C-alpha cells in the first residue's frame, strides 16, 4: 500500500493501538514470538488498505519492529524521513550529517545548539519515544448479554454494541440459542424482560 495518505479510520486506530499494547506487553514479558505475530497480523491488515497507509501507521510499525530488526528499521526510518526540520527550515540528512561532523563547516554557526540537538535527537529510530496505546481505542466493540430463564442463567450472548439497544434483535438471538431452546422445550414463553447491554430474562 502507498505510504503517506491521510486515510486514518477508526478501525485503523483500533488495530494500531491494540498492536502497540500487545507488543509492549509481550516484550516486557519476553514473549517475542507473540509480539512478532501481532506485528504480522497488523502488517496483513495494512497491506489490504485500499486508500494507503498513513505516515503515522508506518512510523509506529517501524518503531515496534525496531527491537527485532534494528538495522532494517533504521534504514527504512531514514528513508521515510529524508529531511529534518530545523527552526522551520528543511535540512537534508546527508548534508546535515556531514556538516555536524565537519569542524570547518559553518553549520553550527547557522543554527543554535538547541536546534542542532533537535536534529540529532530525531535522527535515529532508536532515539524515538516508544509508542503508547490509547485506551479509548482498545474498548471492545462487543458486549456479553446474560440469558436467564425464570431467574436462572442458561446462556450468554456476545453481541455487537451497535445492536444491543434493540430488544427485538436480542430476543430473536436469545430464543434462537440451542441452550435456550433446550430449556424451553415444551414450555410457552409468558414474558421477556430486557435490561439493555446486561440481561435478557425469559419467564415461562
């Protein structure tokens, strides 16, 4: 997919922050295989984006991959950020790098120490801050509804949050449950009570 597009939808944010959280936790718990598996899952998602990958997604992916592939991610990071901004001016990395190392260069006289430090600190992928996950994108899109028959729990339903407000839909799903059908065999439903997002109660 093309890098640098502005395509950034809610689903993109969800999987990005989910991956950040998973990889961070796996690294802390020395579960490197599952961390890489999460990155591969995200990469598969990104490769299917029709509108392209945002720069933020690409940068975040590289940062998470960096501990496992330091040299490759460094090269890709440098390619992604060919120019660095020093006090509003674009400086080619190649030029900036040689100028910083060359004592005869007047680069240091052109820019204050703080700007040069900014340039250096943003040079390498391994000098960047580690990505942080945002909990607001980690909330599940599904909720569990408990099904009761005459006050006793008989089954549970995992339902999308966008339909939990509809008693009609939840009732159809509840009465269609194999477990519920088993307990209702030969009995007539007298009444149903639904507490949205929590309990669906059947009275026989």
